C-alpha cells in the first residue's frame, strides 16, 4: 500500500493541533488552503472551529467542489472533527449548508453555550480503547442513515461515526496528547466498512 499523503484544512479553527498530532506520529501533514494543496492528498482533516466561517471560506477559495469531487471519486478520505463533522453531514435546515457526504445529520451547538463545554473520558467501543474527549460547543448527531455507523457513544449520544471514506467526531481529538484517532484515521481498513456496529435508537 502506498503511504498516506495527509492534509489539514487550515482556513479557520484548530488546524495547528492536528498538524502537531500527525507530527508526533512522524507524519508530515500539510496545511491546505488552496485547490493546488489538495493535489495528491489521500487523507484530509477538516478541523473544528466555526462551521459557518469554514463554509464561507471553502466557497471563497473554491475548495468545496474539489473536496467533494475527490472524495466521491474515492481518492480522498476525510476526518471531520466538531465543525468539520457538522459540515460533512447532511443539511438540517439551519445554516451553514453542509457537504452532504456523510449519511448523518448533526445539530450545531446542541449541548448549549461555550460554558457548557466539557471533557470526559469515554470508552470507544469500536476501538476497544478509552480516550479523553474534549467537547467545545459540540454538535449532537441527530440522524444516522444506513450509509453510516456509530463507532462510539457518550451516554446516549453518538460521538464518533464513520461512513465510506469518512470519519467524524463531535469532539476534538487533537486537543489531548493521545493521537489514537489520528493513527486510526490513517488506517481506513479499520473503520471504512458500512456494517453497523451500533444502531441509533
Ligand atoms: N459550534 C461550532 C460550530 O458550530 C463548533 C465548535 C467546534 O468546532 N469546537 O461550528
């Protein structure tokens, strides 16, 4: 298998911490701000930040169409974290418009305001591991279609889901020093199947 070529969307939000997480794994990830920087990538992280702002910048820099095209062509795996996860999902009737790649719908700011942000150690069932998860004005997964599967929950809430070539976390895996999910993302054979692990009740 050829080596992954990894990029982190760096329009707004928590891109630096993702780059550092990959660097800690010895992976030289590149910042992506232009269509040219997408060329040759096999893996792209869409970080947390502010989804409306990231949406506008994706349009402004003409990145949205190319990300969607390369993903649909099976060339680009994408890991969306927090805002990135919101944007990967389908529309919920609220701004911003979503990319509609992941068969799930996420509601922005569904835990409340900034002060309702929290950190919790969660057991990630599908990975058979525990991870300290940082939730910052996090979204909640409101719908999961047959094209996606829930890999982990915190209580009743789905917090990690996958789809073909897609991984989405409602929290910030880059803000702790455990690079478990960055390692996981680089091995799509571990998460790329569609068969459900859990179903959403
Ligand atoms: N509340 C932000 C949004 O709507 C997401 C927050 C985050 O990425 N930490 O996009």
